[in-house]
C-alpha cells in the first residue's frame, strides 16, 4: 500500500479536524478530483451530516454529471443536484475576464440558502492551495459568501490531492481536470447554450477516441484542439482526420485546428498578469 510522508499525514489529520469542528457541512461538489476528495473526507468524518450538492447547468457536460453521481455513490455520501442559471446573468454571458466571479456568485447564492435551510452552517468547496496562485476571481465570490476551502486552508496542493486520493483507494485519483465548459471561450466572446453544447460534444468525441486530457477551445466558428504535447504526433498520424472534421462541422464549427503548443492549464489567462488583473 502507498505510504504518506509525515507532512502529508499531518495535513490529512488537520483536514479531518476541520470537518469535525464544523459538525455539519454542505460540499459544493463538481465530481472533480478536488471536490471529490473533500466529499470523501467529509463523509468519513461526518457521516450523514455531510451533503454533496452538484450544480447542474449547460456548462456541465452530461457525462461529467453522471460521473459525479457514480463517484458520490461509491464514497457513500448523500448527493443532490440543484439547477443554477448563470447564463441568465448578462455579466456572465458576456464572458469578461472575471466571468468566474459571476459563476461562483450564482453557485454560492444558490447553495448558501439551501445549506441554511437544511441546517448546514458551512458550505465548503474544493479549492486547493495551487488554485490560489492563478487568476481565480471565483474564489473572491465564494469568500464573500462565507464559503470555506478546507484543502487550501490546510495547504494541500493539487499533487497532494492526487496522492491522498490514491492512498484512500479512490479510482479516479488521476482524473484529468475538467473545468466548466465556459472556460473554452476567449474572454469577450459571448457564451450561449448552443456554443457550450457544441464544445461539450466535440470534447466528448475526442474523449471517446481515448484522449483523457483534452480541450476544444472555441473562437467564433473555429475549434482549436489542445492535447498534451507528447500526444500531438500520435494524434496527427493515427486519427481519422476527415471523420473528425466532419463530426466537428456537423456540430456547427466551420474550421478545425490543432494547437501546436499543446495543452497548458490556464492558457486563456496568459497575458492577464497586469496591474488590473494580478495573478494572485
């Protein structure tokens, strides 16, 4: 069995203590590796005094929602779903650089009343220590609404999230990050339900081909495929490119391109490290 180094063991103990002190907690649960680890620790400590809630909107791929349901059932936590309507907010749909602020505002404005109604004094999320180093305006929205981030509070990094998940025997410990579909659009391009669905189906097509870490960036009528750099040559030489193009065009794209730099998390945030938008 995998062993944990003493530092990470202490972080895990601290994490469990945080939940024990909360007594009851509602987890903002997306099904990603971070929020699932939070949900796992919460249910281990609190039992039926922990509740995982998934926000369902057009920015969540249906297949990812199904995975979240299966993972919640596997770890044994109570799981509910609630609709959010971030696209109804023109500030969100316009896709400004602080779009995530309006998304998380909608999420926590929905979860906080639900938590209080059900007797949960705390809403917690899956923000980890590394997230604090990127431009994440959604973190501000969560903090303004009193949400807590146990992983970040304890100083657990993304790599440590995966180590803990693997140590706990969670089969999705190496699951690729899957941020909401709205992150596929360059800032300033209006987001619509149709565009979200187009991107979602395109990514699902590539995932069915076996590419786990993939992004389809959408810019107007162009799809730009991002894959890990080491997979680019294999993709070009083994993929039925005419069939792929036909599929993407059937979804509504006119042009299909491949990003030769390859996938890099947070790529659309490059250039935002300015006085107006510091990456902190």
